[in-house]
C-alpha cells in the first residue's frame, strides 16, 4: 500500500489522484507520522459499501435464526401472498 504525507497530498493532489485512478491501490495519508485517512478510488469505495450492506443483511438473518425469529415455509408463503395480491 502506498503511503503519502498530508503535505504531499496538498502539494501534489492532481498527480496523486491520477496515480490512484491508474493503480486502484488505496493510499494511506499520514499526519505527523500517524495514519490519518485512506484515499480510495470511487468505484472501489462504492463496491465496498455494497459489500458491507450485503454482509449486514446476512448478519441480520443469522441473528434472526439464532433468536428463532423465523417463519415456516407455509407461514412465509401466507405472508408473501398478502403482499403479492
């Protein structure tokens, strides 16, 4: 992973962004020697957001199963039929 100082980002933003778009490799931005932020390509960020939403949905489903908040096949069919009318 590439690492850049925040001062370099301020001075060379156009070049750093061009490199980011070409390599698609996230860039760690540091301030005073400490990690401050990640700079990522827009498409990669949007992909990660969609993946997180999917994982959150799976987690809610797992939790529902563990808490026995599920429906039998016939109960699910009955509830769906009400929605599909």
